[in-house]
């Protein structure tokens, strides 16, 4: 039995903790705040309840596996999971609207044909077929296995772009989501659809590898799921599972340094000066400067540019949700170039893409005569934009609310209360610099969109959570927990979690 110190109680770290405890280790989680879950937070006021992080779950199989491997009760016995159908509604700048059914390729192509014109569905379907090839090529090494020593094996873009002849310049295939949009989808609304997926994960459609096509493929193939009560309920369930497996939690315990002895991790030092010895240390957060005794690798996909965060407006509304209201609506920008310049250039966008979340869940509202609605935009992190500036917060909240009003009838007249969350609050909740939200790892671009591996260069120190392989997002962080547990339990010979 080894003593394992886990830093942070985010979902990736907790997933590792539960698995390691089941494997017979003594696991203690040191969390600097007074609660678990990190990004999976909850804001409640006067009977209205909101997620302060992601509102939907993708790839629930990752958490099904966690619950199967760590106890008797399945994920579905611990949380209520429902498929969100339609998965999303899209409002494009030219006034076109389309609702895409959940996990139904035929349904999606049919809906696109009807809304965007004959042929649009086939183009999107052909694109998803190519994205499926990319998924099959990179799924195991990217999601289910530790990062290979030779990162170059993931340096090539797995997306099989259509080769395009260019006058006098030879053939080329699309290398970014923006090029896929322009060359293969050939409709500004389909291009906006793909851009919107990339942006919602914090990726720049002009620079990310075309392998970002995996994201719509993943959502449209495996579905979008809502956790009853909100995503915080998933964090509750993972925490409860950890407690049931005898994981210890110490809250209000900020780790300031991972200690090293004889060339390996030997424990953690807490802000109050306490030193804790451990045989293995698992870091489940972005390493603050000086936390690690080894050189830190830069986060993936940044290429020097700041990683975006999220801006939320949580609205308590009077009057009932109208019949047939859609759970998730994306209000697309009319000027994708300007929005991308702003988000990745450290400014606020004039016309941001806004995701409107309207769960039909009685647990989120005081009664049937009210509704809780969250508006979310991907934005530049705190730093380049000063998100503590009250006037700026108010101005941008006004812009986001105006965009949200395009999706919710009579929105402005229904507002009882609006609560704003910016990357400045995310930084406080997760410890990530500037409140950046880590994007999922992608193959391609010579490996620039990969995160540091789960086994650090310092023996005995492992990395879990969104800032390590395979990157950000609830499902990806859950995978990182499985990979860390496999590496600790089976050692360097561990080749994958399935
Ligand atoms: C507003 C928002 C929207 C998001 N939207 C989406 C989405 O739409 N889709 C999606 O897939 N993902 C989304 N994410 C990302 C997703 O929530 C996370 O990637 C996922 O929850 C994994 O988190 P994690 O395991 O990396 O830990 P985190 O949630 O980052 O938590 C880290 C924990 O470590 C603690 N900690 C940090 N430093 C220390 C220290 N030195 N000592 C002790 N404790 C420490 C923090 O207090 C925190 O509790 C969103 C995140 C946010 C904030």
C-alpha cells in the first residue's frame, strides 16, 4: 500500500483518487478551496440553480467505466442522465435556424437539407465520415493510452481532408477547421457550425488542426447528455464515490510545492507550512509557477497565445419556459473573423457567439412559473482583458444578453436577476492562470495541441485533469484519471485503460 497525495479535487483528480484507492492505496486529496469539483461548480439563489462550468456531458462512457471499476452502483444509479434532444439549435447570422437531433446522422443531414438547402446535409455527412476516420485513427493513442514517448506519432493530422487542386500551386488539403469550412463545407452556415464547435472548446478555427473535426463527430455520434440537477451532481457523485472508497479529503489546503527527495517526488508542502510525505503525488490542476521541482511544459494548443476562458450570464427569469423550448441554442456571430481576432487576440468581441442553455429541470427553478437560463461565450482570459473591471463586465453582459434574447422569446422583460461569471472567477475556482479553460488534446500540427503526458519527468509525480493528457473537458479529464491510476498501479508498462 503506497501513500498517495493528490493535489486538487477537480473531476480528473477525483477520478484518479477513487481508482487508486480501489487498487489498495492510501489516498489523500489536498484541495485549496472549501469544496470539491473545481470547474463543476453551482450557483444557487432564491430557488434558481445554475452550473458555473459546463452544462452538458459528452462521452458518459468515461464515467460509466469509473463507476463500474470503483463500486457496485453504476453511474446511472448515482445520477440521472438524459439525452438532450434536439442536441442543439443553431441561429445563423442570415436568419436561418436549424435544430439538430441528438445522435442521429440521418436526422442531422435531413434537418440541414431542409433548413440550409438540398445538398447541405450530404456535405456535412461526408465531412462527418472523414471526421469518423480521424476519430478511429487517433482515439486510442489520443484518449485511451498514455502519451507515447515519441509524440511525433501524434504529430500528423489524422483528418483526411479532401485534396484540392490549386492553380500552379499543386494539390493541398484543408489543415484547419476554417479551411475545412471554406473548402469542403462550402456554405458559410456549415462553416459557422464547425467554427462554433471549435470555439466552444477554446480552439482557434484558423489555427487548430483540422483534427478538431473530432469534436462535432464525438458530440453527434455519442450524443449530448444532461445530468439531472446540473453537472455539479456529477461532481457530487464522484466525490461520494471517493468517500465510499475511503479517500481522505483535506479542504482549505493549498499545496505550494511538490517536494523532491533523491530524484523523485516525496510529498507536498502546504501553504500553512505543513509538510506531507507521500510515495506518489498526483497533480490535478494547472501547475502554478514554482509548484513543481521540474521544468513545466507549456499548455497545449497555445503556441504562445493566451488560452481562452468562458463568460457566463446566469439569468433568473419569471414566467414558464415555453412549450418546445430547446435545451441548447447556439446564436452564431455574423463576423467569425472579428470574433476570433478578439478572443485569441486578447479583446472582447463585438458580436460573440453565445450558447444558451435552458434545461427543462424542475431542480433548477423555484417553481413551474420561473426558468433558469445560462448564456455562455468563449472569451479572452483574465489578463489581456481585465475581467475585474465592473463597467466592462456590465457592458459585455449586456452584449451577451442581447444575443441570448435572439433565442429566448421576451428574454429582457423576464429577467429577475442576472449573475455574471468571468475568467477572473474561474481563476479563483480552478487555480488556472487567467481563468483559462484547457482545450481537449488534438493530434496534428506537429504535436503542438498535445498536453504534457500523465507521467511527469520526475519519478513518482503524475499529472491528471484538463492541463494534462488528453486535455480539457469533463470526459477527457476523467480519462486522465484512469491513465494516471493505470500508470501508478501497473507502472511504465501500462499501455491503456481499456
Ligand atoms: C465556465 C466553464 C465552462 C466550461 N465548459 C466546458 C464545456 O462546455 N465542455 C467541456 O467539456 N468542458 C468545459 N469546461 C472544462 C471542464 O469543466 C474541465 O476541463 C473539467 O471539469 C476538468 O477539470 P479538472 O479535473 O482539470 O479540474 P479543475 O476543474 O480545473 O479543478 C482543479 C481543482 O484543483 C484545485 N487546486 C488548484 N491548485 C491547487 C493547489 N495548489 N493546491 C490545492 N488545490 C488546488 C482547485 O481549487 C480546483 O478545485 C468548462 C470549464 C469552465 C470553468
